[in-house]
């Protein structure tokens, strides 16, 4: 299991997966950072506008956004030197997957991080 985790697409909407994943990783005691261009605070944690704005480089970025936004997050991950990305079901973007792989990033898609990691 990775050490530092970033959730790109974290949401204040408690019905969204971006919120649920963030909440449950925090509850499990994981070192997790939220990423959303709006910034702000969610669950009393600072939310960062981009992966490259995080105070530490995450070991993995979990992407929980619409596929058309995924490509922008992948570009940010490349710039930040991220080595692993999980594209949650529904966020997959084949062009972004190929771009990330060509940049040396391990990409896991069409699988839920939370289920695979035993959190759900």
C-alpha cells in the first residue's frame, strides 16, 4: 500500500465518491491530501488546487473526476513527478492513460482503489 495518497477530485458533496474515498482513507489513518481547483477545506483538511501544489509528492494519485478532466490531472501528475495513478471507474481516459504510461507512470484503471486496497 502506498504511503502518501492524493485524491484528485475530492468533493465537499457527501454523496460523491471524491468525498467518500477521502473520508474513508482519513478514517483508516492514511496520509491523504485532497486536490480540487476550488481549494478550501473538507473534513477540516486543506484542499490543494493541484497535485503540483501539494506540500509533498504523493506515492499515488487517485483520480475521481469526469474523463475529460482526467487528462489535465495526468499532465499535472507528470509535472509533479508522480509515479502511480489510479483512475477510478468512470474517470478513465484512454488518451490520458497512454500519455501517463509514455511518461513512465504506472496506471491502474477500471478498478476501484478502495475495493482493491481492502478499504471497502
